[in-house]
């Protein structure tokens, strides 16, 4: 069975590292993030990623049809596991920790990827919906975990939890990033936590009339 790194190219396969599966994917993701940091989304190409990763273009195209899908997977590969988050012992501390972490990521290749992807798919409703869903899904999982801890500690009532409330803090962070850029000031993060997240999860949901 041919090695993915050597397939689809006339280069001597002995000059390339022999990697398959997750090892090759990890090298490609690392190269993608490095390209984003160096040349931005607009300058990133499948060819430049393949060269930096010392992989063949064919190995990239077998996995991703284009740079948008590759960049999305590279970004989500490096995002924190929603079940393995800082545990400060309080909802406020946890929320500050995860939003600070998110703000730090938005100031680097992850933020560059988000801006580039949004511009790339504005005229493609299907791909735009996919990006929104993936972004929302990861952030909701993160907030769900820290709110679950808060409920267990008795800091808030489970009845106060709803999908929209779980989305609110991250949505405001992304909004500030997209319209005001990075780095996101610490004061903005504190305001989102103190003025939005904490009131939402310490106030019970009103029954719809």
C-alpha cells in the first residue's frame, strides 16, 4: 500500500517522512496553522500547506476538497476539549478562564481562520451554515460543561439553563472580535461574564405565556 506522503507526486518518496493516519493529519494541521500565522487565510493554498507539511498535494485532496474544509478541521483540531476545561471552583472563574482562552485563540491563527472562512463562504449558504453550526456546537459544549459544574455546586438552578443562554457569552465575544478586532481587552471579557453570563444563569427562566 503506498504511503500517502509520496502518492500523487513525482518527488522521490524517500525524501519525505513516512506518516499515515493521525500522524499525517497532525502534521498537516500544524502546517495549516503555521501558514495562517505567516500569510493569512488569503495567502494560504493547498500547495503551500503540503510543502510546509512535507506531504503530497494528493494526500491533502484525498482528505479535504479545498482550503476551507482543511482550515476548519485544523482549527477544531487545536480547540480545547470541552470536557477538559479549567476548574476554578466557581462559575465566574470558569467563565472568565474559558473566555480568556477563547480570546487568546482569536488573536492568533484561529481568528485569522474565522475571518477568512466567513469571507470565503458568504455566497455559499450551505458552507456558511456548516461553519456556524460547528462554531456554535463547540462553544455550547464548553459552556454546557462549566454550567453543569455550577449546577452541581449549587451556584445556579438547572432551570436557568437554555440553549440561547449557553450561546450568549461566546456570541458576544465573537461579535467583538469580528467588529473590533483583536486582542480582545480584559475589560470586555469581564463585562461579558459579569453583565451577561452570571445574570443569565443565576436568574430563573420565565415560563412562556
